[in-house]
């Protein structure tokens, strides 16, 4: 069954740990159809890892109550014309299900982070580590999808031993609606995932201009996302115009 995920324009703002909050999403709403807030660590182990990241001067969200933080940030976007989503990290399944319920009640998507490659997070079983443990990752998806939330996973290409098309099939079977793929330097992996599943596929990495948008569209991406320059209106306007041109949405504005 085809995914029901959709946003217009098909351009997303990708999560940036410690930076992607409601204010950030609101600032990009003129250009993007969706915003992935977070990432945020949910359980004790992932929060301890996030504190270690802060100690070496990385930026992280570390509110006292992560679920309440998710709810507040989504509430703050209630009147903003953008599809909200939240990227979450956890070493255990139940907090992901709890976050999924919050997202469901706020008409937001939940995105499970199987992407972050920071050593501290990988050491506790979060982020990229999940790509090598497809059964556990599928279990996270299943628990989240059982809540009725729209659920997806952020993944990374070029991880040794991980075949993303096969992994994506397992996530789809577990109840995922979308997959957000950091293609790294292997842009063609988008076509492989598109061919393998009916998931809504968001292509990420290096999206800056018409050329990069065109490449991902040719590989079959349903949407693209902008990461580090997501607070740069010049880049966002250029990418939005390219998305509308390449995806036949010139009349959508």
C-alpha cells in the first residue's frame, strides 16, 4: 500500500541537534512544506550520551522533560503552515512509543533517528548503530506505528554491511510510512530504495540548488531536505524554486 505522507512543496527542513526548534521551523515555513524538529534524546541512556556531547561543545536539546518539550514545540507550530515532524533518539522502545503518541495528537510525524554517527550515541545503541540491528529498529517502528502516528526513519548510506533497500523493506513491513535518506556520496541509493518499497522517500545530503534537486528527482525521490543551510533563506528560496520547477509545482504557490 502506498504511503499517505505528503507535504507541499516537497521540501523539508532536516533536523539539526540543538538548533531545530519551533522558531527555526517557523522561519523556514515560507520555503518548506515540512520541518523535522530535534533530534532529541528521550531515555536515560541517550540523554546521558547527549550530555557527553554537550561537554565537548556540541549543541543538544536537553530539557528536563523531553516529551513535554516535544509537545510544547509542536503546539507552538499549530498556526504555522508547515507539516511538523520530530526526530527522536532512544536506546529503548517505550519512550519512542510515548513520543509517537504526542506527535499523533499534534498531527506531526515521528522520525526515528538511525542516522547520527556520534560515538557517544552509538555506544548506547542509538543512531547509526540501529542500521546494523534491523530487527530492533523495526521493533521501534512497530511500537510507534501501533499508536496511530505517522512514522518514519532517518537513515544513512555507506554504512558497511548495511543494505538500505533491504532495511527499508523491513521498516515498511513494520509500519513505517516514510524513510529519510542521507545519501552521503551515493546519490543513486535513492533509486534503490524507491524501487524496493512504496515508502515516501525524502532525499538528503548536499541539496543546495537546481542541479542537486534534479539529480534526486531523477532518482525518484518524493521530496528533498535541506540540513545545515536550513536557516539560510537564500539557499531555501533557491531550493524551493528548483523543487517547484523539477516537480511541476510552479502553480502551487
